[in-house]
């Protein structure tokens, strides 16, 4: 009798265990990641993991990283976790050019990159590199909100890249060490690193310098070792990339406006539903405009930080510089469509 009771108990326990295990499948209710958020957007399974990369430091006030953080948060919450955005900052997946190529090959789903290298993939983008193109931030905002900007973004599709929007980062200026550049004459013969863009090279040649086009990844060492005399960048980048550790002076040449672009790989884009494409695009556009306005406000603060770090800041008379770059416009007009240039001029 004792034996029978023990056997029955064992059988009962086995049945209960099996019952519980079976209850986990089939029609039984499933636990969800977002407990009380029943909605049509409820994830049906695992989240789709997407990679968002950029080359800038992971700083809370760096435009590239600000976009990455805000976009991740917005996309994950607006899709109720159907997408998980993994961040790859600080160039771990490459600098601008490699990231643009990654977008083309689909090895990167989303990327925030400097707009100028895009001109090597899509010539229309070179327009944004033209010297003294924008009068001020207001002029830039009018362009960002214009149909012309949307048309320009569409141009990158033929290169396998979707463009969501531009982040305005402010005008670029020149840094050097030793004798400061206090007028355009001071640029004469100076080896200044510029972006790998023909318009940057033409601009600095027209200004009398000896431009050296190189990838951002090589710049800090080149400045440190003195193989170049100086470089040019936005005030935000000069601060965030700690250029003050290897350069003494900033001369406010404000020659070209700096933009960063937010992109998706067309290979990734084509996997999205029309509804998701709209959400990805509109969310990005909203964030790019928001960050542009914050960058404008932060400019004085970045300049103050450079002074505090020991850099000397020099005002420059830009009027002669504007005259000197006329040849850049003449050359551009011969090799590029002036469609976007005209549109930007009309917004003055
Ligand atoms: C560059 O000079 O390559 C870029 O402006 C770097 C940056 O924007 O951080």
C-alpha cells in the first residue's frame, strides 16, 4: 500500500510538471516585453536589431551622438520595441567614408556622417561645401525646411543611401599653432588639413594655403607631429575632439558651413513597410532640426570652452576672402548642376 501511494504521488508530480511545460506553448498567454502596453504595435516576436554608427565621441553635447541617442530612444519607443537600435559611436565601424560605404553595402543600417564626404558619392552634395554659401543660421534653417533640401536628400538614393536630414553645426574656422593667422595673408603657404572634398581643396588653394586633404582619423596625429600646420573645423568639433591639446589658435575664418547628415542604408530601408519608412524619416527630420537649433545656441559655449582650454581666438576680415574664392564658384559651375546653389541663393 505504501508502495502504491508513493508511485501515485510520483506519477502525479510528473503529470503536473508536464502540464506546466505544455502550458508554456500553444495557445497559452505569452509574457511580453512591454507588459501593459497592449497595442497594434505589440512586438510579435524578437525585435529587429539595427546598427547606427558615427565617428564622433560619445559626448552628451556632440551633435552626432545626440542624434544617435535621441533616435534610438524615439524609434524604440514609437515602435513599442519592434526595433532595437544598437549604437556604434567613436568610429568603431569606421570614419565618414567607410560608414558611407557601409550604408551602400548594408553592413551599417543607419549612420550619422559629415555631409562633405557624401559629395564624393553624390556630386550634388558638393553644393553645400561652397565657401560663404550661407549668410547666417537663419538662412541655413530656411534651406533645411525647403523643398530643395528634400530634393537634394533624394539624390543619394541612386548611391544606395537614404538621407533623412541635415544637422547644421555652424561655420568652420582654421586652427594652427605658433604665429597666429590674423588675416587671410597669414594662410599663405600654410599646410592646412581639409576634408577630402575638391571644393575644400579649391577653396584653400584660392586662399593661398597649401591644402592637404586627409581623412579625419589621421588629423590629430598629423597636428601633433607637425606634418601639417593647421586644420579647419566647426567650433564644436575643435572642442569635442580636443584639438586644443595640439593647437594654440583659432582664426574665425568661417569659410564653409559644417553639416552632418543622418542616413539609412537603402538595403535596410527596402525591408521597412511604408508606414515604418514614414516614421523613421519623420522622426529623424524632427531630431535633426531640433539639434541644429541647439548647436546654434551652444556655439558661444564651445568657443568659451576653447578659450578656457588655452586657445587664442582671432577675428578675421572675411571680405577679401569672399573675393578670393570666386574662382571656386566658376569651376563648380562648369562641373556641377547649379540647381541647389540657385535654390539656396533664393533663400537669402
Ligand atoms: C572633418 O573635419 O572630417 C569633420 O568635420 C569632423 C567632424 O565633423 O567631427
